[in-house]
C-alpha cells in the first residue's frame, strides 16, 4: 500500500487538533512526507503558534493554516523562452529521474505554445539507451536531434547543437545530460565543462537556463541531489516528475526552503501532455486535497 500524506493527515485531523500529541503527530507525518526533520519541526511549531493565536481548532482551520504554511516557501515560475534570442535549456538530474522523457514533454509543451525551431541534444552519451530514446522522441515529435555515438564527448554534442541552432536561426535547444551521481566528482567536472561551453558559445545574447529534474518518490536524497547540481553549475528551475505515482513529494518544500529554486513544471503521467506548467495549486491539492 502506498504511503499517503493525505491519509495520515486525515487520521490526525480526525481527533483533537489543539493538543501537544496532535502537533507531535504532525511533525512525524511531515517527516515521513520527506519534508525533512528540521523543517517539519519548524512547520509544526509555527502552525501550533498560529493556531493558538487565531483560535483555530477545527480540522478545516488547521488544514487551511497548513496549506498556507507549505505554500509560503514554494515559488512557481514557468520557464518561457525568449522569442528574440537563442534559448538553451540544460536538463539535469540523476539517472531514473525521468530527464529524457521530460525533455520530450518540454519540447511538446513549447511547440504547442508556438516556439519555433526546437532542437534536442543527446548529451547523455554515457547511456546508449538515452541517445536512442531521445532520437525516438525527436522522430515522433518531428524535431531535429543532435547526437553522436555512445561514449562521445557530451560537451561536443551540446556545442554542435548550440552552434547549429544559432546558424539555422532556431529558437530553443533542449539538452540532455548524464546523471551518474555515484561518481560525483566526474559528474561535476563534466557538467562544469558543459556549462562553460554553453556560456562561451551562446554568449550574452542567449537565454541559458539549467533545469533540475527530481523524482517525487526520491525522498530526502532529492535534497542531496539538488545540492550537488546547484553547487556544480547553479540550478535555475525544478521539475518534479512522477508526482502522480508518489504520495509524498514533500522534498519540494525542503529544496525550495534550503536552496530557493523555483518550480517550473509538475510531471503527472506518461503522456506528452502530462506536464503541468507552474503547478502551485496542483501540488498543494496533490498532497493535501480531499482531506
């Protein structure tokens, strides 16, 4: 049975909500939801103080305060390509987070939004499957894919993609990257090299953004992942994937609180259209709705 924040909160809210036991239970529940121990204690303490100040004792009042508190740290901002410039979106994340599929969903989203000249760059040259998967997505979407053989220099692949996009007057490069976090030093060096290549090639006239893909079921490892990528190249935006299949997702609050990175999309399914821009209300509804 999938652990559910909704169900846990429903149990808590079914009893008295103005007792020390209730707020201790809330701490435990938030920790289980991957919010993190320190932040869970802080949220529960602030909620207790606010509830006492407001005289909030009903389940509806407590839930409204919790919804407000969880939403305070979260920033949702859709990434919109600059129509007058070359845009390079470097997509980061560990293997298995859903990077390659998310790139295809982003391409479909931006294509439907009217972005012209979208290019996919198969920068995860470590996995032959990632190259083939991106090429298949490109074929299905009717988009150009820049790729080389497995084992090729990922920086060279992305350099070619950016250079050719600039020469063709194309508008958006969506670049895949490897996610071998078990070998952190190599990964960081590789990403820093790619980052330097893009900055040097694209120059000041380009819109360059780094997007981190996090699996909603990752747990507290998600915060550790975010720190590694953020320290390596600086992350501009988050995409939370598999939010439909994971009942937790609290790691988004922890990342936002500690690193201040805004969320641009929520992935909620397998279809190309299952990518929600922004997603504040959908996220809060997903973890709190229906209680």
